[in-house]
């Protein structure tokens, strides 16, 4: 269908609506709720970005995440409706009555695309991302970066005063290093103390990272989707959208396995450390949230807004106000063992009941992006 016969529209949505659209095969918008008499698609990408970034990320009903969707609708249908201003000439939207939504969906041409994803960033986190010592590590990297984000305790919401900064990302090897006899560094690892700041940097070449995205590897999804962004590119934004189609219910195995490893570490020390116990709860709650909402959320503070585990706040306070290797002098190991087993069982049940797909569906999009990245990189 020619461009003249369709109009490209945009819509900002939260996590629940995105999940329902994905379940439709990216073909239809879900029915409106009883208190939602109007469906509001908007006419510009910028307007949709503003809503997704500034409103959805603050809204608990949106899962505190915002997506921008792009789709095409037959012009012949939309000519029956007039665009409305929503506070300015650049803020235009259609008002589609809820009872017409099925007809609206029938006039969508092609599929609905997710083109942007936004997460909330606190002011303290924003200042961290702008630290020039982190920026220096990015600028001195031997290869161009698709993205670099902060992971580890700062992402998880419980950094100690002496926690290091885990920089993670994707770099792009030049074409001659990929096809020639002298391979470049598929993984770049650098660690050290820079002007008093301990930094651990690990980046993978795009091919290796993309392959990991197609496995049940929660780490790479958390790094990719971290809201603590130090370096980004348009390809980073594209990659975050592709990640939605890489999530499967089998990612629960990653979180079950990591929780087991951290629980053994917790039991190993006497008296036990706070850190591995927090990691146990963090990964189990991340896994539960992923299975139930289809959304990667790594921050334990935000996860506990839903889980409401009464002991999490005290554990985080011990970790954030004390040394990195702080201990629980009187840990109730039996209590935490019961909680660990309960949450493991909850995660196993959530995995079995999850509507997430069995296999990732993003391979073709990742392959296409990788080829474009390689061919656009200057040689020599």
C-alpha cells in the first residue's frame, strides 16, 4: 500500500498494554477499560515520546515504563475523524470512541512497532551517569560503543559507599577484525581505580552480545535496559526495542540458578554477609516480575513496591550505610531460608503459568541490525 493511502500514527503505552499488543501478534490494540471511553493515537513521534518518558515512567499502572509505538492506518478511515489539539498546535491526537476500536484495528496496515522504551531515572542516578571519571573510560575505549550503562549494585538500588561502578556495554569491531586473520577483542575488560573511583568495565562485540540476547541470559537484558545510561546511540534505542522479542519464560531458569548460587554464598560466611542475601532477593523478584509482567526490572527498591517484603528496607539500609562486605551479626538464617524457598516456588509457578513465548523471536531483527552496524563502520 502506497504511503499516500495510509497515515503513520504513534501511541505511548505502559507495560500492560504493550503485553496485550504483543499477544495479538503486534496487530491490534486491546479493548478500552470501562473508565476509558476514548482511544488516543497521536500524530507525531515527539509528542508520544514526551508522554511515554514524562508520564508513563511515573505511573504505577504503566509499570513505571513507557513505550512509543508506531503504526499505519488507512487514510480513508481516518478522514472520518478530525485531529484535536491537546495544548498546542504540535500536540495533535485523534479521538477514537472506544466502541470504534475494533474498526480502527481492522484499518491498521502492517504491524505495530515498538520504537522507543523509557524507564525512570532518579536525580542521584542522573548525577552518577554524568560523572566525568566514567565518561573518561568510555572516551578511551579502543572501539566505538553502541551503548554503555551502569550495572551492579548501583542499578540494583543498594550501592554501599565503597561499591565499585560496573560499566557494561557493546562495542563494534571493525569489519577487517571480523573477517581477517587478526581478530580484535571480542570482549574488552578493564578495571582499576580512577581518581578515587573504582571502575570495572566489560564490553562485548555486538555479535557476541546479540547471540547472548537469544539465550536465557538475564544479565545482558538488564545491562541493555539499564536506565543508568552513560553512552547511547540510535542503535541502542533500536536494540532495546528488539529485546522485547527476546524475552521468554525460560529466562526464569537464569534467575533461579543465580539465586541458588547467591544463597550458597550467603550460607558460606559466618556471620553471613548482607550482600549475597540482597542479591538472592533481587534476582528472585526480578524473575517474578519478568514472568508476570514481561518487563525487566532490576531495581530492588522498585520491585519491593509490589512485593512488599517488610525486611527488604532494613537489609538495603544495612548495605547502603555500611561497607561493601557488611555482615548480619544476628541473621535469622532459618527465616530467610523459608523466604528463599517460598520465592523460588513462586518463581517456578510463575514460569509455568507465564504467557511469555517459549523461544525468542528477535533473531532476524538482530541479524539485520548487526549487518547494518558492520557495513556502516568505516574500514582502515
